[in-house]
C-alpha cells in the first residue's frame, strides 16, 4: 500500500493561487505539482 502524502498549507495556497490566476488549466497545474487531478473531484 502506498503511503499517503501530506501537503503543507503553503503548498496548497500556491497551487490554489496558480489555478485562480487562470494562466494554467487544472491538468497543467496537477502535472506541475505531480498530483493526480482526479483526486477529490
């Protein structure tokens, strides 16, 4: 079983700001931070 990753508040804030800027799609941001975009949708 894979261990679960923990993300800091700073990391989450940075990702949200990238998305809100509108310069990148969700898929592009997920690729950049190495997170599966289908998680939590």
